[in-house]
C-alpha cells in the first residue's frame, strides 16, 4: 500500500469485470450521483430497489439515463431491503449498498438467518479506508459505524477483517496497530489489556497474515518521530497500514475529523458478510460513496 492512493485503486478496479451492485432504496440524490459515476465508468452494473416513480423522478432531475438501471419496485424501506438481500442470496447480485434506509433496518435484514449471508456466530464490522495527504500511505481502520464497544473476541475478529481487507487492496503483510491511550500495559485500562492480548496472539500465530502490535497510542502508530521520542521500537510504529480502535467513539471521531477537517478521501464497507456491503454516513459526500463502491468492487 506504500505510495498507493485512491486513483491507483480505481485503476485496479477498472481492470476487473463489472460487478452487479444492488442498492437498497436507491432513491436519494447522493447515492444515485455516486452510483451513476460508477456505472458510467464501467465499475458496476446497478439494480435499484425502491419506489419506481421516485427513482425515475430523481434520475430525471439529475439527467441520469434510467435505461442503465434495473429497477425492482417496492413499497417500503423494509421491502426494498428484503428484495435486495434476496437478490444477493439468489446469486443475482455481487455487492449490496445502503441507499435511503436506516442502518438498523438494513442490518436487520442482512443478518437474517434465512438469507445465509453472515456465517453462524459471525459478526459484521465497519471497515474504513482513508487517504490523508499528511500520511505516507493509505490507512484501513475499524470500527467507526457498527460495533459500539467490542469485546476482546470481537476485536480479534475485527483484526482479521482489517488484515483481509488490506490484503485485498494489495498489501501482502499489513501492519496492524491496536490503539489505546498508551503503549504501557495498564491493567485498569481495558484497551491496553486487549491490545497486549491481540498482539501476543499474533506473535503465537493465532492471528495470521499481518504484523500486529499493541497496545499503541495513535501518535506512535502513525508518526515515526513520536515513536522515536517515546523510545518505542516496533515494525508497526509510525508505519501502520491498519488501526483497530478500542470503541466506536474513538473510531467515529477519527473518521469525521479526517473527512471534514482534513479533507481526507474516505471509503467504507461492512465486512463479515459473504459479500461486501457499502454503508456510509448520511452526511458523507457523493465522492465518499463513489470511493466506497470502488472499494467494495475491488475486494469482492
């Protein structure tokens, strides 16, 4: 991932066959603008579930050619989600994207056992991809949107998702930093204890595919000078590819600080299902939604 950016990843997506993307309640402007860009670039073929009349009206207002889309008419958000997940289950779509539907309704349908999209005892986790001009490579991090306060077992699974995602994006052995307030192993701070446990599991081969270290403060994980000043020696320090945050509070603030104040390029998916799910914040831009479609297409 060294020296790669979103444009490089986009070029990789263009070389792949088009994926079939179904959008749950794809009636809103931001979603349709992002989707149309992906369709026109040949990244995906699109299926829209939702109210046909509303979809046609929005497409007309945006000067989008409705003939480029298959529309599955539905009468409610819930039905739109059911129809979309059903298409994935039946092998008629490769990717799924949340449109104008609440995340909880979308997730409830995605988790339904009858569709078989999430393995038994599996978990879903939000994985974000960021390009910040102040960091020397792309960063993958978790979880800014799904699991509020993950326990140790969930964090172990999330670490594996981060490694798998980074590998799909082209890095052979990603470096994962398990974030905590300090590199010290302080028994009274759960994130420190979890970081130490996950790092030790990686060292013993129980988490494969990456280099995992923790606990690690954010500055040490992404800044070599901070690591040097603190005397912290690690192959991950100052060169992390992936960040595992202790909870949604920290990860969500990190996501929004970078996207809104630092103007970083972002993308996000839900990992853990049989296909990647594009789920972004209602406040995210059309560009972030487009980036997320490209990300999902690349790793699927």
